[in-house]
């Protein structure tokens, strides 16, 4: 495990994902297309699509079987960021080191760009030319998994809870529930989609979901910590915005030291869920550590 080169792995997977995303956006010259691509190709970490590919590899699947699903997941994530940044939501001006979509274009275009990315994601997931006939049920399962995670019982509900709780201190259980939905749901779906399309067994998929639940929450805890301790020049966005908006975060509720301890506990739980897998799971193990060690 110590010899696994995560940096090279992430670089290779991001290159594959970016090439696949570029191919989907060939010959895009309209204003809405430019706005969609502007945010989508702004150089994000690509954690969700990478997790999708890594989960498929863990159960013996191949990249070519899941790459389009991985791209769809990144489109959904990017749409959520575009909408989160809007004046009616978080009103952020910088994202991924560049002006947010509504600042670079205009608010109406940003709303439509987010809508269009969400819609395009499901167009990509349901494109029959890429679905082999004997795998249709797996793809239906994928579409159900992603739509549930991204919808009003998942990511959107988490965002709603985040907004209505501003200025009101939550208990730890409610904070965990909110972030399990807002951040964790799509991360769990990304891992589950990779395992499903990689033809993992039901037990393997369940173990990978347990892994994903824990790293999804650890990801949010780390995000909360970075908003307090992060370097805006490294992160590519402003810090301190959570406190300014009186958002509920782990540092506010637990303090910085206990938040870091909690994140480590979640990563250990995630690693334990991978005990049943062989060396194919090394990327997922390394990503679990990366999530709490990252600087942006």
C-alpha cells in the first residue's frame, strides 16, 4: 500500500475524464454551451468520477464500461456548484480559481447552465448506443441510484437543510444527517455506480457503500476545516465564508481538534469496509487518506 502512487493515479484518471468530457462537448459554440463548459472544465478535483472508476476497478471492472457514467456524475456535481454559488444561495464570486459562472456570464445564464448540465447528465446515462443489451438493468439501477442521490431526498434536501439552518445551531446528529445528504449522497452514488457497472456482487456493493458513506462525511468535515484553516491561494476560492453566513460546521460544533479526530475516525471506518478486497482497492484506500490530507 505504501508504494501506491496516488498522485500519478489521480493525474491519469483526471486526464481520461477530461478527455471524455471534452468529447461530449465537441462543436459547442452557443452561449449556454460555453457557460456549461466554462464551469465543467475549470479544473476541479474530479473526486466523484475518480471514485466511480476506482470502485469499478475494485470489483474487477474496466474504465471503458464506466467512463460515461463518471462524466455524468461530474456534470451533476458541477451543476450543483453553479447553483450553490448563485446570489440567492451562497453568493460566491470565485470557484476553482476563476470567476463563478454567474459572474463570468450572468445570473440567468448560470441558472440555465446548471439546469442544462443536470439534464445532459441523464442524457449521457441513458444513451442507448453505449448500453449493451444484456446490461440494461444495470444501467437502469445506475440511473435510479444517481437520480435518488441528486434529488429532493438526497443532495437537494441537504442543501435545503443547510440554508434553513443558517444562524441556528444544530446538534451533531442533525449536522451529520445534513452533510450525509448534501455532500455524501453523490459521493456514495459515485462509488455505487462504479461497483454496479463493474459487475460487483451485492455484498461488494454494500461494503463499498459503507466505505463511501464514511469518506463522504470525512470530505465535508475536511471542507469545513479548510474554510477555517485553508489558504485561499491554494484552494482557489475565498475562506471564512461559512462563519460569515453563520453556517453549521464541524469546527463550530466540535472545535478544530475534535473535528480532525472525527475525520480520522471516519477514514478508519472506511478502510475497514475495504478489508474484504484485494490490491485492486488500493486506489480507494489511498483516496480515503487523501480526502483528509488535502489542502483544497
